[in-house]
């Protein structure tokens, strides 16, 4: 018998502190978490047994909850895959997930520690640690299928844990024994545990038995998969409990999709669209969270193609009888059956989201704030569903000062307007103060203000919506005079305006590609637009952030020849002409979200102009 003593990883210690101290009034969930883990272990053993028959359980699988009222212990025993010493260290001693530290820091700073802790459980697979809400000590005895010998993991949930290798014969599976705290003795009551199992874990397909010294072993759950029932037989409470107990959610679902499809391909889906975005929504792997079952046998949660990555916020179950249980994972991923199921489910989700939008715009906008960025990935990368996603896309309207649909924008277009005008920016505040909008405001023409990094990509990639081209007002050329009957302002002589543009270009030299006079500005003296073949400004910033060596293209400076500041330039000394031209150029950069290209020179020019004028 060998014993190793180890400390918890720093993040694991933080998690234990949060879980133990912040969820006192919700301690019932510890049983749900441990039973869910036990069920997963049994399913994993069955799955691996498809290719390694020698590790399969020769008896019926079950989960046993044993209670000792006198000793105040609760023991959860499963016939699952089991753990070896390395597994124990990895799963019970470490939270090895990118972004954990920053997430924990934000939780520690949260004013509502209870809700913060709820968000924690399930985020990183830390449900096991909920045991310490009710236990002063936890002892895990486990033997991994296919291996000899067992290991005992023991901890009080404080400094660390011990792992002891034992050679005596142990059955394959895992036992988690909880030595209850003095304030948690109520859980040593068999009747209480039966109620909790019925409430939280009735849907688990593995039979869950309860037993004590005075009560014979009896089954406490119905062991019927919720998705196999008819939707009319399932209550809202049952759907909610399945969502939380099996899928690790702590909000209420925005949409529940429970359908059985029969025909050339038979499958059942039970999908949930959440209201709140999970922490790992934007992790680079973009993993989906829909579990694939074949005839109620769990296969995997990582099968590519079950659902598009731009719907990865959807959680739930897909169960089909149209695939062979013994088929390899690679064949499953490339199966025409999976492709057809995915197509059907994707259309169903998009259809439900469209119904939600029509029924309750305000509620849908709340959903969009959480998941709109992810759905926009589909606009960029999924040609098949691009138009359907565009129908439920929301964009901020300059005219209405709120989110609207693309269809609403089309309905309100001016008589001669044939383009969808948009402006990309880092923030909504920056977009609203942009000089690019002045001409549109003056003519009451709406502009969509796009502030997500992906907007510049998908709008360029998609090109048009319902045959109306997208036009970036900071990159593309346009003439607003065509959209109104107003007579252009001819107060400024054409020769004079051309000479002002040439003068400013001479002062700025190679800093800009060109200087041109524009009638699109009303209050501002200048603005920057993309040069010939140039990219959208926001797109350039994103590319620069990814590659510091990316320089981008030179911009064209457009000037408002009627602005009093611009009209003063010809009357200034050559040095002040250059100083004012540089200040106007830098001002245009600042309004587009950039820093002055030469802050020191910018400061000197401001002082010189202020002193002279």
C-alpha cells in the first residue's frame, strides 16, 4: 500500500472555496451532480466496450445510493469505467481548462456570490466538488476497467488530498463516500434522498437504487430517457430539471425543441436554446454540446457535423435508430444519416428562432445580445444557411436607435435607394459620433451600425441581402444626391474647392493617398475613407491585431469645403497650413478609433494653431 499526498491546484482551491461557501441554500444539487457523473461513467464503459469487449460489465449496470443513518454517511456506488491514479489527479485534483483563472477572478469579484457559484458548477465539469457542500470528508474508492488494483482518493476539501494504491480486490467502478457535516445530517435520511433522486435524476436511464441497513434495496428512479416520452407527457418542470441536471445549465431555456422524426431516417431530438451564454462559447475549438445517442446508447458529445458550430450554444440530445451501434466514430461523422439529421435539426432551430422574433422582438433582442455573434459566424462561413440566418439577424439602426431586422431596413428604404448602408466601428458610441453619418442624417437615410468584429467579414462575404448590395460608407463610393430632389449646395466655387483639396494634399504628402472635396459632410471638416482597393477600417484593425506587420492601405481624406476651418487654410502661412492640415488628418483618424500617427507632432501643431488663431 503506497500513499501520495498532494496539494490542490490553485484554481481548484478557489473553486472549492466558492462552492462550499456560496451555495448553502442549494445544497440538494450535490446528489444530482454525483449521480450525473456516475451515469456518465457507466455510459463511457459501455461505449469503450464496443471496441474492448473485455471491459464490459457482465452484470446489469446500476447506481447504488447507500445510507448509514448512525454514522451519517452517504455512499454513491456505480459500475462505470472507474479511475486510475492519473485519472484521479487529473479529474479530482486539477481544473485543466483554458480561461479558468480569469473566470474565477470575475466570480470572486461578483456581488452575487450565490449566482456566481451556480454559474461555476457545470462550466468546468466541477460538479464533483459540490460534495463538499455537505461533506467534511470525501473518500473515493475506484478501480478502472481493464486494470488491476484500486486507488483511494481522500480529502477534506481544504489544502489537498491523498491517493493510496491498494492491492486488495475491488469491483470495477467507483464509490464516493461522503462523511456528512454536522449541518448536513438531513441527507442521511433515505426518504429525503429518494425525493431528490425522483426530482433531479428520474430521467437517468441507469437504474438508481437506494439502500440502508434497515431498508432493503429498492429502485428510486423510473430509468426512462426523457426524450423517449411524447412531448405531451412531459411537464415544463421535467424539461427544466433535465436541462439543469443532465446538461449542466443553471438558467431557464429560451426554446425547447422536442421532436420525433420518422421516415427514411428515424431520430428524436431534445434540444435547448439557452437564455444565457456559457463561459466557453468563444473558445477556439468551437465545440458543440449536442450528445449523439444510437438507440438510447450514448456515443459522443464531440461528433463533428451533428450540428453546425455556429449553433454550438444549443444543448441536448439526438437519438437515432438509423445508425449501427458498432460503426466507428469516423464513419459516424461522415455518415449521410448524420448529415440529413443535422440538416433537419438546423432548419428546425432557425425556424423556431424566426417564430420567436416575430412573436416577441424585445425578448429576441435579449437573446441576440447573448448569441448574435455566434450566429453571425454562419453568415460568414455557411453558404447553405446564410439567407435563413440573415432573416433572423439584428442590426442597430441609426434612424430608430435600436436593433432592427434586415427586412425592416429594406421596407423603409428611400424610393431611389438600392443599397444597404452600413458602418463598422469598435463601439456603438464611436459609430454614432462618426462624421461618415452626417450626410445620411441630413437626408434621413438609415445606416446600420455594426460593432462586432465579424461584421466586416460577413457583410463583405455575403455581399447582398435579397438583391440589395451591402455598402460600407467608410470604404465604398456613393452619391447621396441621387436619393433626394435637393439641389446641391453651389456656394463654394468649384475651382476654389479643387485648389483647397490640392493644397491640403500638398501639405500632407504621402500620409494620404488623395484629398477630395465631398458634399457628404455637414458639421465635420474632414473624414477618412478607404483608398482605391482599400479594406473596411474595422477589418484593417482586426488584421493589424492579428499581424503587427500588417500596414493596411493609405486612406483618402475627404474635406468639407464649406467648413469655416477648411476655408481658412489658404489664408494661413505655409507652416500653419501644414499644421492645420495635419491636425485635421489626425482628427479624422481619432474619430475612426485610431490614435494620432505622431502624437508629439499632433501636440505641437495644436499649440501652434491655438497660438496663431
